[in-house]
C-alpha cells in the first residue's frame, strides 16, 4: 500500500508495531503532517517486505514508534545498520536518519 500511496517515494517512514495498533493509530497524525507512510513490523524483527519498501521508497529518515516491549531492539539495530549506525533513541519514539552506502 505504501508504494502505491507514495509512487514518487518519500523522505521519512514511520515504523510501528503491527501487534500494538494503538501506536500506529497515535502516529497517524504525525504521518499525515510529514506526508509519510506507517509501515508495520513484528515485535521480533523487521519483515523483509518492510525493509524492501523502505529501500524502494528511498527514505532518508525513519521514526520507530513504540517502546521495546512492542518493537524489539533488533528492529532498531537493523534500521540503525541500514542507516550507517547513526541514530538516537528518544521517548517514546526512536529516530534514525537513513544512510545508505554510496
């Protein structure tokens, strides 16, 4: 759906738990303000389809919504690695600029 809604790509993506819909719902106004999609992840890991969507959309910034109880630290690690190890954790969101190797 995100690829259809953003055919020209987007700079920011919000990643939220697919099992704790309240986080994604709470982030919907932020997604509207930033004109970006919300992609859902599992607690245990970032699905390959989400990783591919982030790459295809050409996102340069990711925001993880929800704490480690619903979005595991390994999801944060995968995003951080894809973004050159740069990032910072905030509360309740974790923000990471996407940095792809040249």
